[in-house]
C-alpha cells in the first residue's frame, strides 16, 4: 500500500512537473511573444547619428558645400508626407559632418516645377555677378521637374536652373533667367553637379541623361556650353543614369592626377535596384576618356562606390579647403526598390556616414576606396579591445551590456585566410539575425538579412542575398563596421570593398559573433561605443507651412 502511495505521489509529482514545465514553457513563449509584441518602430528605428529629417520623406543628398567652418547638406525633401512627392531642398548643417542640425527648407517648388537634385558651389570670384556688397554668393544648380509636362507625356519637362544665396546658404533667391539649360528634348535630363575645374579654369557640369553623362562648361554659371557626352557602351546600363559627380583626384602616393566620374543608376545597381558605379580616366577640358579596363561591357561592371543595397545618389562636398584636401562623400542610405515602404512613419530614410574617398593604383587598376571620416573617431567612448580571440563554433565576442550595438564601431583582422566561409553575425533576443559572410574560396562577401526583423513591408527587401566581390588580393582580411540602430556600413580591406545595408530588427541587436567551419583567430578586435548628444533639430512644425 505504502509502495503504491509512494508511486502515486511520485506520479503526481511527475504530472505536476510536466504541467508546470508546460506552464513554464507557456510562460516563456508568452513572454517571448510579449517581447516580440513590443516591437521597435519609428523612433526606436531613428538612427543615433546618421542624418534623418525630423519629419517625412527624404532622398538624395544635394548641394553639399563647406564654408567658414560649416558643412552644408541639402536633400530631396517632401515635407508633407512620408513618401516621395513634390520635391523641395531640405537643409541641414554640421561642424563635423557627424552631428547635424536641421534648418529651414532651402528651396520650394514653384510654377516651373519641383526642385530635383543638384549641387552648390561657392562662387568666390563672383563669376556669376550675384555677389553684392562684398558678399560671396553661393550658387545652387538644380533640375526643375515640371509635373504638368510629365503628365502630358512631353519629353522636355526637366531643365537646369540656378539660385543664389548671400547668407552662406540659409536663404536662396531663384535666378530670374531660369532655366539656364532648357531641355533639348531628352526625357531624363537631370541632377547637375558643378565643380570649379581649376586645371582648365572653367565651371564644369556633369549632367545625367538616360544612359549617358553630358558635360557642359561655363565661365559664369549662367551660360553653359555642352562639350561632350560619355557612357555609351561603357559601365552598367540596366537603368537610368542619375546624380553624377565629376572631379580630379591625385593618385595616393604619387603626383599623378586622374579624373573620377561617379555615376548612379536606377535600377541596375550591383545587387539590383539603385546603385553607384564609378569610372576613372582622363579629361582634356572637354572629353572624358576612361581607362581601358573600365570599358568592358562583357563582364559585370565591377567599379562601385558601394556594393551594398543601401547607398545611392552619393556625391562629394564642394569648397573643401586645399589645406584639408579631402574628397568627402555622402549618399542616401536606401534603395528605390523599397525606400517608400520601410517601416518608419514619421520620417523616412537616412544618409550614410560622411566618407573620405581616396584614389589608389594597384597594378594597372585604379580604385576608389572609402572610409568613414576621421571626425567620427572623436565620438569613441566605451571600448572593448581584444588582441586575439579564438573562434570555435559560434563565438560571441561582444554584447550590448558592454557596448550599445546601435551606435558602435567594430574593427578586426583575420590573418592567413583559409578556404572557408567566415560569418559575422548580429543577433537579438527575438531570435533575429543579420549575417555577413566572407567566402574566401570564391572571394565573395554576402549579406543575408532575411531574418533580420521586419522585412515583409516589401518583397524586394530581403528575398535575395546581396553580394560583393573581394577586390583585395591580400591573405589578411581587415574589416571596419559602423553600426547605427538600423544600418551597418562595412569597409573591408581599407575600403576597397564597401557594403552598406539597412535593417529593422524587432529588438535592438544584442550580440556580435563570429563563426566558421574551421576554427580561426580574430586579431586586433576593437569595438567602440560612439557617444552622441541627441540630434538637435529646429522646430519641425514650422516647416513646410510657408
Ligand atoms: C535619384 C533621383 C534623381 C532626381 C531625384 C528626385 O534618386 O531620381 O534623379 O533628381 O531623385 O527626387
């Protein structure tokens, strides 16, 4: 009897423990669901330091120039909705290209049309004659996009126009003689990028048309002469060419000068959708001739400022002082494939971190490299430094208790690469992950964001794995990752291969780990938390109501 009683009690305990186990499981599931239910949205997704407008829609960076200690950034902006609409130029300023302050809208659409992308120059010699009382004019050159012409299916609804500012870029007066370049009957005819060409003493404009870049020159920014065209049969062509930039650069470690043409296109980017290719060559003041090895259309064009999916329409700053001498670049951190559907409501899209471009020569190949501007280093705070970490299976090297992975810089080296795939992974408590891989046998990087959180807002966002070729031949891999809440910018091999990708995890990233089929060693692992004061913004309510 006692025996039975004991076994009855034991059975009872067993049943109870199963039930309570179930209950626990239920509880865990519930709390997990509870966690997932508290998904990140909107302000949780707003970057800690990448520029976003306080409210509503933004695309391309425009008219970037530097003057008297201030970096100016204008941007394609629609102040009334969180999707693309009648374009304005929004405006933001910064002392270091990292912390931005949003300003009043700079240019409003008018009866001639929307204000599409373009550039700005500091007209120090007052060649335009816009200067008054010794004030240096800043001249903006932009595209008027006439929506009525577009609706009527005319070809000539885009033309080039100018405006000037006598208060260093805060307020603008549109030139009464606009347009300065009327449309010659070309449907896509836009995004003028003007540079002072000090070699040939002229203002130089690169302008994008369907599948070509057109070059114009001027002495006064008002009268322009077309001097040549470039692009037929060269480079990537599966879309419309947009947002060019054209400038000379000195080859690192030499006194040789080459000309660089940056040319975005949409679609037709390396990983589909929008992307930014470049060409290097010579320019005689009228005609651009690319290097032989950049002409090949048989192979996939392999010269991209960034191979990732989320860096588009990037251009460089004008008027950087000669003592500084850097070529400073910024792009729009999104892709036309899904930009208007990303899961933020109050604001949409961020810019990339400002980057320094360099021109290098390896063998007979010229390359553009990029790295985050050194100004970012000043924001480094808490650090985790490991001289050597042995990776054995999935090894977490960093977690959010040490460093907030929503504002971090991580760098490391892997020496003597083996013929395996190396994985670098961000993961969170909701079981989501963002995986970057490097396959050394194929010399290929890839990014899988299919389980990175919110992805179903567009079937174009995460259905594919994005890839990039490894450009460097080195047996050592160097990497620097810049992390914000919804983006990662990956600079491999001192910026020879760059990939920028965005993501929308339901919980903040919690851990950064490495894995590979074989054991390996990570050297010089350095992680910094980047410290920011909240982005200062002017009262957004007053915007767009003028
Ligand atoms: C590129 C682009 C430009 C155009 C602007 C309009 O993203 O399509 O060609 O000027 O956006 O907002």
